[in-house]
C-alpha cells in the first residue's frame, strides 16, 4: 500500500502562488478559504537577512492531531495515508480545526458559502457551477485531501500519481518551477523518497510530533 | 479593538483575528473557532455545564436535592443545549459518542450521558444519598467540571491551553462557583445557618481559586515563548481590560473584600448574592480571556 | 477532476495562450457547460513552467471572463468636463454609432494630418491579443516611426535603454542568462527567473533547474525580495548606482586581473575600430566603413576585410592613417576604466569594497576564458557567467550607461550568446517545416546586427537627431527612444514648439486597454497633456484613464474569448525560450463566447480601418510583414475580412499543410537548431560596445538646441561612447528633508494594474506581505519611529504625495522605500482594485531632466520624505 506524501523544494519556489490559486479552482473554494497557502517571512538581520518562503498545505500527518480530536470518526487516515473528512459523519464541532497545529482546516458554514468573489454583485457562473461540481456540505469542516479524487480516479485508470498529471494533485501540476513532488513515501525508489534522502528533507515544525507527510528541501 | 484606518480596512479587511492576512501563522496566530462568532456558545456551554456540575457536586455534601436538580438542569439544559447549538450539524450530535478511545470530546459526551442518567436516578430515587452513589456522582461531577478545559487541555497546538494548571484551575472554578450558588440558595431559602457554615469552605475555595489563577499565569508564562505571548495579551495586550476588570476586579478583588467582610461566618444574603454575581462574572471573564488569548506557534 | 452530476453537458479542455502578462505562456482551460472554470499550463509544451506549470496570476486569469464589471456595450461620455473625480456620465450606445463617430473624426483629422492621431498599446493588459500589430496598423494611417505611440506603464515596465542595447548587442528585445549552462549570474535590478520579465515562467523553470544544479546568483538590488530574496547572495545598493559597481568590476577584469577574452574582443566587438583623438572612428571616405589594424599584415584595413584573421585584429597600438594619429578604441576603454576603483564605486553605491572585489573575482574565476564546450557535435566557447538587467537598473536618467556597464562585464570575458553566457531572446525565427515565415537578423552598418523584428523604433541603423520633428514623440530628435517619452514630459509644449511640432498637436487617441494616465508618471502632467484629445479606448473595464479622459470606451473581449492566431508567431523574440529547446508557438483560441456585446479589438480595428479607408493599406502591410508571396493567400484590396479570416490565410502561409493540425491542438513545435541559439560566432556581427554614434549624435543635438534656442538643460555629457558614471536625477534631488529614494518593483502577482481587479489575485495579494504595502528597512523605520501597519505619506519635492501602509523588512537598503507597481486605484467600475496598494507612478516627476537624455527612459526612483498620515 502506498503512503502518499509531498516534497516541496523551497529553493525552487518563487512564491508565485500558483499552487494556492490552482487549488482554489480545482476545488471551487469560496473567497477566504485556502487548502494551500504560501507563508512569506524573513530571518536574520540586514544586510545578511534572508527571505523565507514556505508553501503550506495539510501535512497528512501520521499522528494527526485532528484525527485524535475528532469525536465522530469523520476525520480519518485512509490506508494510503491521506487524511480526509467524511462530510456525512462530521458534526461541525471543530475540535479538529482547533487541534491542528498547522491550522490547515476550515469550517464551512453558510456565511462562508454565501461569500462572493465580487462582493455584492452576485455569484459568477463559475461559483454557481462549482457548487454543483464540487459540493461542499454546510456545517462541516473542509481541508486539503491531496486531491484524493484525482489520485483515486488516476489509479483506477492505471496512472501513476506524481507522474501522470491526471492522477496528481492540482498544486503539483500547477507549480511552474517544479518545486512540488508527489509520490509514495513507502517506495524507497520513488523520486520523493530519493529527494528526502538526498536533500535531507525536513518536516515543518517536526517538534509538534505529528509526523507530517509533507517534506521540505532547500 | 484598535480603531482601524480606512486604508487598512480596504487593503486588509479585518477578520477579527487581530493579525493581517500576511501575518497568519507567521506571527503567533489566535485561536478563533472556539470563541469568536458562534464559538461564543462554546464558552457559555463549558461554563454552564461546569457550574451546574459544581453545584451538583457541592450539593452532594449537603444532601440537598434542590441543588442537585438545579445543577443537573443547568449542566444538561444550558450546557448541553448550547453546546449542541454550536455544532454545524446539531442533528448528528449523537455521532460524537463514536470515538471515546481517542477523542476527549467524545469521552466528555459519554460522561455527560452517564451523569444525565445516574443523576436523574439519584434525583428521583428516595434515599439515594448513599456513599457509593455519592462517590460515583462526585467523580462524574468532577469529570464534567473539568470536561471543557480538559478538551482544551489536550490540544497541544495551543500552549496556553495545554498548560498544566488548566485542569486544577477548571476543577476549583467549578467547585467554587457551585459552592457559591449553593450558599446563595441556602441564604435565600431561609437556611441562613447553613449558609453561614459554608463560609469557611468559601474562604478555602476562594484562596485556592486565586492561587490556581496565579499558578496558571505563572506556569503558562514560563511554559514556552508562545505561552508567554498568550499571557502577554492577557496582561498588557488586547484583553487586558477584561483581565483587569473581569478576572482581577470581579473574580478576585471584590470577592476577597466580601470574603473578608463575612470572615468567620458573618454572612448575609445580600453580600452572598453580591459575591456570587461577582464570581460568576469573574469566572466568565477568566474563561473568556483564556479561550480568546490562546495562540498557535508560527510555522516559520 | 471533480464530482460529476447529471447537469453537466459539456466538460472539455481547450488549449490557448495565457494573456495575463506579456509572456504568453501555454495554457489550457477547462470549460464546463460553456463556462471556463480552471486554467492550467500545457504539459507537452516548454512555453511556460515545469511540466505544464503556470504562475498564480496566469491561473487566476479566469476572473477576467467572470468579472461582472465587464463593459457590455460601447460607452459614450456625456459630461464634456474631464479630469480626476469627474463623473463622465456614461451613456451606452450602439456599436455602429460608436464606430461611425470614430471613423468620421479620424477622416476629418487625416485630411489635415494623420500625425494628430495618437495610437496606444500596452503589452500588459487583461484583454491581451496581438502585441505588435498596432505598430504597423498605425502605419496604415500614414504615421511613420511609431513616433505617435504613447505607451502605458512605460515608467514601470518598458525599458527604453534595455531594449536599445538588447537590440544593438543581441538583435533582441531583452536578455537572459543561459540558465542551462551558466554557473555565475549577476542580476542587476531585474527579476529574471524569479517572477517577471519576458518569458517569465520559461526563465523561472530554467533558473530553478539551474539553482538545483548549483549555479550562484548574485543580485544587486535595493531590496531582497523577488530576485534578492532567492539569490545566493543579495547585495543591497542604492537605486541607479549599478553603473558604478559595474564599471569597478570591469576595471578589475581589465586592469587589475587583466584576464579578458581577447579573441572575442578582437572578433566580435567594435573595440578594434580605430579612433582619432576626438573619439570618432577613422572611416574610409568611399565606403564610410571604419578601419582596423591587422597585426599580422601590419596594415590598416577596412573592418570587414576578409583577409584578417580574428586573432590579428589589433586591440592596442598607436597607428597613423593619412597623417592622422589613431588607435583602437579598446585603448580608450582601458584608460577610461582606470578611474573606477572599488573604493569610488563603494562610495556611490554603498556596496562594500570587499563585496565588489569578491564578486569581480567570482566573475573572472567562473568565466573560464578560453574553454570550449561541445553540444550536439558543435563546439562553442564556454563562458558560464552572465550579467543581466532589466527595468530596475535601466530605469534611470542614466539608463543607457547602466545597461552599457552591465553589458561591458559580459563583453570583456566574451560571454555573449555562447553557452553559459548572456543570451538575447531568439533573434532568429526559423520557418516551421513545410511552412513559410522566417525571420533572420541582418548585418548592418559597421557590422552591427539589425534585429529581424523590433517593436517600434528600430535600434539600428541609428540616425542622428534631426528636426523639425513630425510627430508628438519627437523621435527625430530622440532617435534612440524605443518609445517616446515626450508626450508625458512636463515641458512637452515647449519642446514641441521648439522642434517644430506645434502644428501637429494631437487631437485624438485611439488605443487598447491602456491606463497611461496613472501608470507612467505625474498624473496631473499626463492629464494636462492628453485631456484635450478625443480619447477612444478599448478595454474590458472602465479603468482610471477611461474614467478621467475617455470619450468612447469600446468593450473588448478578454483573452479567454479571443482568437489571436498570431500571438507567438510574431513575438518569438519576445517570449520564446532563449535556451536550447524546441521552438514552440501557441495560438490563442477562444474558450468562451464574448461577454455582452464585446468585440475583439482587432476586429474593431479592421472595421475602423475599413470605414476610414485605410484597410487596403493595412492588408498590404500585413502581406509585407509576413512576406506572403502566394497570391491565393495574400490579402487583397477590397476584401473585408475578420481577424479570424485573415488568420486562416496567414496560418496556411506560416504552417503549410499542418495548419489544420496546429489549429486543432493550439500549438506547434519544431526543432530549434543549436546554432540558432548560440549564433554569436556564426554571424559576422560586431557589438557596438564603443558607442561612437553618440559622439555624432551629441554634435547634432547640440546644434539643433542652439539653432532652436532650446533652453532646457539636458545632461549632454551622457552622449559619450563609453559607459560612464552620471548621477541619476533622483540622487541629485536628495537633501536633508527629502532624504529617501522611493523605488518600485514588479510583484510576481501583478502586471501593471489590470491584475488588481482580479479577486483571486487580490486575496493572495493580501496574504503577501509586500504587495499592498510600502516597505521600509526595519532599522530605518525604528529610527524614524514607524512600525508595521502605520499609515504614511510619501511626498516628493514637487508636492505630489501618496499614502500607504508600512511593512518593515530587514532585506531592504536603509536609504530607500519600495512600492510594488501600480496600486492606489480609484476607478468606480473596478471595485476589487479600488483602494488597493499605493500608486508609485504618480510620485515620479516628469520634467525633461528626469529622463535619460538619450533613450528617453524615465528616472524610476524619486527623492521623497515620509511622514505619518
């Protein structure tokens, strides 16, 4: 069984926000909701300071705080390691949301659903269509699912996630500088495992102890 | 809240988080889901279920059925209903019983369920104040009292909540306020002697409560940098007014004065009422600022 | 991939070309039930990022289609008063009425003088479309030299100096490192490979692979953000002082280390041309060709004498020709450079001496002078060092010297258009196999390359300043301006009067999607200069310029609704890959139906040309431009075709039998021979590094100024043949009160101001710390008592001010403040953009002294004071 994970090469990343916006289009997310973000900061002092750019998304942790906190079992880890929310079981208590040290979850309520990209001007055709194509359930918590629909559908078609675009998360495809690699952490020969080994991949805030499946290399 | 310039409001519309969008998880970022907007329900729910259980707990010692009934009702009706209203999918609330093995929240729901059933049994059964029943109910009460803060306490992502003093503080606050309600009930129901007799415990509970708050502040400050950020926002930051007037003024100083006035059992109904109102307001403020000031560790 | 429902009757992907910035990356759009819902790159294409990657703003481009603020019908101003804050009182009118009014006015003006019509174009607009056709469209009206073009956003985006030298050295519009082979890159005020510039995502992809391979990037920039923030080493310096550091490095290479690529200098530059005492070339009277000295034959010969071997062109020596002393101009360079010590450069730029020396040493050490590399069986000189610049460094009143000194570093080690070196954008376009259209640069006067395509004013051959000028750009006088600055200059009327243009005062502006009023320089000057014109603009929204001075606004289609078959056929030299990878040409195919009654501006232009009676002339120009010789395909007089119908013919000409296939898949790909990439040693050209023509230009210009009594002071010393140091105007205006230099830079999220109206970009802009804010060095902010979130005003010496929100950062020079691009917008019909960011452009004073006297490049930094608002 694969364990899906991601490597983000921060040396390549130029903070274009392609991942963030592609993800929004892929999942028809309303304004203010992000499954992908880019954190931009600085370290050091002038003139030797350096810019920090960290694209972040759900880490699909092995010891996920959200899964532990969920009282209903709606949030669970699939066999392939992807952390998902079953919106038929979620009661919207938001324990998962509060528990996530990476803050990668969003509570989807009517207020969020009603947001318009052009405030006060009504929803665009795209937003309306999105509600049909990718229906989100009001009163539940939503999050990055590593584009599990793409992964599952791709595998069904015999494609390889991480290699075939159709079976790969949208943010990975979108990246113009190839900063994202998606693949199987369990396969020692996969590109992702190789990169983590060779470039000493690090998890973001490893000290939180949740064992993220997203690694950073620089 | 700081008055925002129009320019700022246009470019970075305030979302109530107190940080600009580009500071999110780069600066310590405040927990909002469990206090802002509808999250305020959770603050009330935790408070009511805990003081209800506190009242029930203290009433056990005085074998006072009216206290049991009121405590039971407050815990379940006010605490429970408000809690369910907070949920995104209230009709599915029963699903929260599904994961008691991992979820503190789920365990809490079970305990409330057992408390509801056994408490009902104790209330309707004559002669139910036996030692075994009392012990079971006492333990259940303590678990419920600490339920809210225990749910918060397990969240490692928020150092201000996972601080070691959170649980003792929550237990004493439930017991102290429960005790105050009962003392007031006695005072107004013509049992002035009982009320006066309770004052010695009031003195003890009050000082323990006071001590626990101090220890919470001291402990969280010294826990780590992020815990320190939370305490800073309590003492000097955005919430300092609520901390000063609510927690310090109403939760500590005024009750202290009243306790000194009534020292040695020199109680009267009005002063007991005044102290009750004061400690309820103080405790609400204490819970509010603790929930409001918890921040996440920046990711980079 | 998403959940399907029964209500979906169409779900397809359409290949097209991104139109959010001028780079034109390959993109494909998912269309569901006729509605575009997602944008991606095209995996099979290298026209863009890695594996079909696309940048954020490209992906967000969808919103240009969905914006409810799009104009649906032509609008006519009913309030005759124009200006900022004046309600134009728009009235919707029918297309026919609008076009008839435009044509009638044009015809009337043309009876008098067509030069009274100004044309505008802007390469960074949401409506996109063909980038270059408008230049020769204007020619159909009888307007030569593009002197009547006003460019929007020129201050922040166009690079007159960079384009001029790009054309002269590389026959190209711009330059980039050869990312694939380079090891050491100096970037001067440019973000190539880290966000913007031409072929932005192609460069970003190639750069990312390069840094992974271990290349070192040294970035000279006032700010450590997009380029500096990603650099191996960020070197903070004051804006406009790059020349000083560049000259000091050149001095180190030539005089301290003495390690230069002699063969290259002898073979590929004009440093071997003999000059007299006054610096001008010694020329043959008959052919006007410059002389050189053949060291082997010990004889003076014409520069293109085939009998001289490359290594025998003398770089040094004192000779005599017809009794006149002469020497190779290289000697003048050598002496000239000696004055530029690292200490001197450090004083000007604030870059520490040690850093200058360290970088200079790294440059020479990495240049591997003398080494070669064999690729695809061909051997080339291998110079894995590259020095590149663009808008940042060149955008100063000393712009030409900035660019020339940055180029000089590459010249000295022979790192031009060879593997690892500094590359021009493709200067060659090979025909598609079986197709017809090919463009090759030529070798012009003095052996200088003549670009095969160049938008606007050709860089070579040069013509000396002359007068009277015939158009409002006065390009006869400013003969090196790619696009003229004069329409924006405060003293415009005086200049035009002196140079004899007063009789062609512009009466009409006809253009597309430009927001030139607020995106160039001082708004009031621009308003003053243009408000009396009858202004007709095509756009998808009513922008600030439209609202302030527009008379008729025509609803354009966005790039998602356009059929722009010509996009990259024409702009290979603009956004093709400069690296060794296949040619890729993408078509822009409509993915959705036009919004409202909007029409593709090219169809509108054809309609107007027809009504005015110049359509046949335009057809001729098109036939000529694409060199169509097949009579069946030629556009004939009397024909009235749509842009798409014209495309059918031209695509057949360009792609031959594969036309249908290419139209179907939306792009074409074919092999790029390696010698087309590294063409330098295959083409008999010489870089005019010694800009002798400027000596003559100076004489001509000074004479005109004297003859006409032209009294505005210009820094005429800049008309010199060698890169030299001149203080930028902004530095001259610094004093105790106006103590900071404000500068602007491009944010990866924004192209001009069109992107400000895109809500997907808007929300991530809010999450990006520097995009909507004014950045200040942290130490400076502390010293001045400012902190993050403060509202401050920036005010220039002329009383113009702009406010914004402070964001402090460590990675910024403590004497500057940075503002990204063109915020501070206020058009009522662009609610998302309204109020976001700060407008930097308005702070730029627009007196003639603020422009590069040679190229007309505006000074893009400005002395300001700041105070709390």
